[in-house]
């Protein structure tokens, strides 16, 4: 085993940070999209990620026998989870949020409802699983490439590539399709959209579908990568992804991607730094983020809101 | 105006209901200060001797709680079948502490208000420590069966007896094991809670006192799944042994990621991780991991009968703390008989005077600080997907 010189440590931690950041980015995207379109901080989003992991676990359990628990089985489970949880996102929007939006309810009510949805989701899963951790077993091994003492497994590479692909697809969707155009338009001015004949409610539902599907994808990948899932796993990642979305500029899609990566990199850097270590890494990370926000309150890529009187 | 007010009121009440029911039944969530009548389950009739059982019945440690409750109930049934104590039958009241200090306090108050005369149980040290004075105020003897943080020993108001090996005993065993494995640079990883932090700090002190090096002492967050940066950090510090002092769910992930990251040294885990689920969740990466364990039934020659009876009754093998849980009730029954009453102070005195009580896990005699005179920790290793006694 080669000794880990500073150069190799930096490379390995960069890789670690990139992978961690990918998960944060995928979940942060959902936060940003929903906020951008209806100005709601969807606290239930972290739990959508968790539900996605469990649906993927269930799907793998059902189809694993036929398709095996290698990449084919995982991909099928991923797709199933994305679709089903995307639909769940639509249901939540129609049942919990849209009625309040229709009545021009105060922002606080929407926020509380989101908290309620979050509690409902993870408590339901807790009861159904008796609070137990479920082992997400796949047949993936630890083969990978080694550059000196730096190890990168094929699984990690595929995760990062998959995340990048999903984000590229989202970018294409938002910027090159009519649906995406509608979403961006609604984020600017809802009433004008209605005047232009855009079905605002349907488009918002679509936003929830896409955001939830992405979170579900992250959930399944986390299950595959880390190997265990539990009803409470959405809490921490929801909190961090939300922070990442704000750092990158809430409402901005590239911002969410950037925010997630920055957060992941800061965390891994914090663990390695002397005087910080894993005990203080969160203090370190969030301290820097506070400074970032103080200097640029709307986030790195955020746009300042101009209120037209 | 009133319609808007009514709808806001309805939303508030609805969300409040959701939050309260959520807080009342969940595990390690950011819980508030709710206490629910659903937290205690009692089997008592009037005239029975009520024993309170504070255990994690929900949350990440629920499997331990249920296992201990099973063993306790089995012991209670056996005592009752032999005629009970001083003519009265034993009955149990379970209080769910969910391994959370706030819920534990609420459950403790509930148990006390139900009129229990003794307390047996306690798995998570973090959930036990805040309840010690609550029980002591009513002079309730508290037999702690699994929680072993030295915080409990230090803050013992006089009514608490620990029949599990404490962190002091476990530290001794750990240092012994590290020496045997020829480790030079040890890295310790804990989770900041009463149990893991205590074990980590004591092990660090003891290892350093023996003239060795602790290359890093890290604290991870419970529930966070990504240890990759920690793994890299440990590798960069050339640790040849990693000692994980917290629980099995995150421990399994750490083990997986250590091996995935190419770590070749030894891995030792404390008794909070000594669970078959560790093997299941760590998978192939778990091979060769050393586990410090409380005396588990399958490795105790005296416990064969107990293990068979447990298997017959509950359709599963007894868990790691079942023998101790079983011993706790029998020890309490023995103390009550010796005291000739269920009066708290008398029973506490009788417990203090316990000498060589024959438990499944070994003979119980209490040292002056009300912990075991002799340690009962054992060392296991994961070989071929099974725990093997070392």
C-alpha cells in the first residue's frame, strides 16, 4: 500500500466530495424547481428521497429474482422508483399544496402543510418497516481503478455519470422543450401565463413530478451505494440539500447543481483538515456557507427579486 | 374574515395533530417534549408487583428493546409459575424511550405515575442518564441491564445497579485486544452520544496510558451515511486499527466504506454494534471484524436451556442482551425475597449486598460503585458470516 502523500489525499477527497455532492445536487434540484415555480420550500422533499430509496428497494426485491441484482436490476428499479415517486409527487401537490394555492393561502400555511407531509411520509414508512434498517443488497463489488493509493470504484464512476446524465436531461428539458419553457414562464409571472393559455396547475404538477423523480433517483442510488436504508434517512440529506439549493441560489437550476457540489466538497475538505476533522466538519461547512450568504444573500447564482409595485 | 380564520385554525389543528402523533410514536426524529399514553404498555392486575421496563421499543434500537422485553417477560412468567414473590405475582409495564433522552424522561415519569416498585431495563446510555434521578426520587431500585456508560456510574444517585459490563470493563477488554492484534496506531471513531463518546474517550486514555498512539479520534453524525472522507483521512494517518464505538447501523456502513476504500488494517467494534444485523448490512466487508460483546446466550454454556426456551417461545434466537435481561428480573426477584418486601429502600439494600448471584452471564457481585465486580465482556470475530468466539 502506497503511503498517502498530500497530492493523493487531495485527489481522493476531491473524488469523495464529487460523489457526495452529486447526491446533494440531485435532491437540491427538486427544492429549487419547486421554489422557483411556487415559492414553496418543500420540506417533504427529503422524505421523497427516502421513499424513492424504499420503492427502489421494493422493486429490486420483486424483480431482482428475474433480472438479477446487478446493473440491469438496479436500472429497472431506478426507473420504476422514479416514475412511481414522481407520481407520488403529483399526488402530494394536488392533495396538499394546490388547494392552498388556489385559495391564495399565506405562505406559512403552505410551509406547515409541507412539514405535515414530511411527518406523514416518514412516519408511515417507519410504521411499515418497524423502524428497521433494510440492507440494500446488490451484486456490485468493489472493483475499480486505482491511481496509486487513490481508489475509485466503478460504482462511484457510474453514480457520478448517471447524476450528470440526469442533470443534463433536466437542463435540456427546462431549456429546450415547451414544458420547460412553461415552467420558466410560470416562475416569472403566473397570471400572465394563464392569459397566454398555459395550464398552470398541470405545469406545476409536472414540476413536482420531475423534482420528485430526481430525488427518487438519488434515493435509489444512495441505497445502492451505501447499502442500507432507513425511514429517517431523508432528514439530514433534506436539510443539506435545501442548504445547497439556497447557497447556489434558490430557484436556479444551475445554482442547485453548483450548491450541491460545493457543499459536498466543503464537507470532505472539512474532514481532512487539521483542527476541523469529522467532529467539526459540519460547523466548518455551514460556517463558510453563512459567510457566503452574508456576502451574497441570494446565493451564488441567485437573482435578486425585484418587486414591481 | 371569519372564514379565513376558521380555515387557518383548521390547518393549525390538523398540522398540530400530525406533529403530535408523529412525535409520539417515532424514533430518532427531532422530537419535542411530547409524552403519550401509547408509550407505556402494562400487563398488571391489582395486587401485582409492578415492574417498569424502560426500553427502546421504536427507533433504530428497537430490535434490542423487543429482545430484552421478551427475555424479561419470559423470566417474569417463570417467577410467577413458581409462585411469585412473597405470594404476589410480578407484572411488567413497558415504557418506550426510543433511545432518546427526551422521550426517556417522559416515559420514566409515566412509569413512576403507574405505581411501579422497581425498574429493570435500560439499553441506550443516553436515554438512561436523564432518568436516574426521576427513579431515585421515589426510591425505586433500577437494574440497568445493557446501558454501560460510566456517566451512569458517576451520576448514580444510589438506586442504580449496572449488571452489564461497564465502559471501564469494555475498555480493558479493548486495550487487551489491541495489544493482542499488535496494533500501534489506533484510530477511534464515535458518534458523540453518551455511550459511544464515553467508550471512545476511555479507550483513548487507556491506550495512551499504556504508551501507545491514538492517531485520530473522530466524531460522526448519527444517520449520515457517507464516511468516504473519514476513510480517506484515516488512511492518510496510517491507522492500523480502527475502533468504532457506536451502534451497528452506521458501523456497518463504516466497515463497508473502509474496505471499499482499500483499508487493510484491523477493525474492532464495541458492544453497541454486536448484532447479527451488523453482519447482514456489512456483507462481505464485515469478514474479520472483531466485536466486543456482552455475554451472548449462544456462547454461554449455562444458557443453553434458556436459549432453547427463548427460541421455542418467541420463534427466534435470543439477542445479545437477552441473557442479561433475563438475569435482571431474577436478580430483582432474589433481592425482593431477601429483603422480604418490595419496599424500594429495602430492595436497594438487598441488591447492594448481592453476593455471587448465579446469573446466566456469570456470578453477580456488586462493587461499591454498584457495577459488576468482575467484567463479563467477550471477544467475537466475524468469520464466514457468523460470530465466532475468540
